[in-house]
C-alpha cells in the first residue's frame, strides 16, 4: 500500500501481485488483517478503510477524530 490509495495483494508468496481498488486517493500507511478476510488500512486525511473479503473490496469507515493515522493493530479478532 502507499500513495494515491494504492493497495497490492499477493496470493502466491510474492511471485505475483494484484492491484486492489481502495476507494481513496489518500496515502495509506498501515494495514492489519485480524482475520483471514477482515482487514483495515489507515492513512492520511482521516482515512480508515475496511475489507471483509480478503481485500477484494474496500469501504470507508467514519471516524470521529480528524487526523492522519499512522498505524493500525489488533490484539485478536
């Protein structure tokens, strides 16, 4: 992930990469998958996005805090 909302995904251990549409043009700086299919990414401009299908589709999550997010982590699912 990175600039312009770029997210790339591999299912081949890094041999091949697929560009995923994140739905944002903001820079993404951190991603975490607390389970196989559910993941979150955060970044600049109050950006929080979520997937429930392993990264095929991403949708925005509204946050009450307006900030540039730098990290997302989960202790468990």
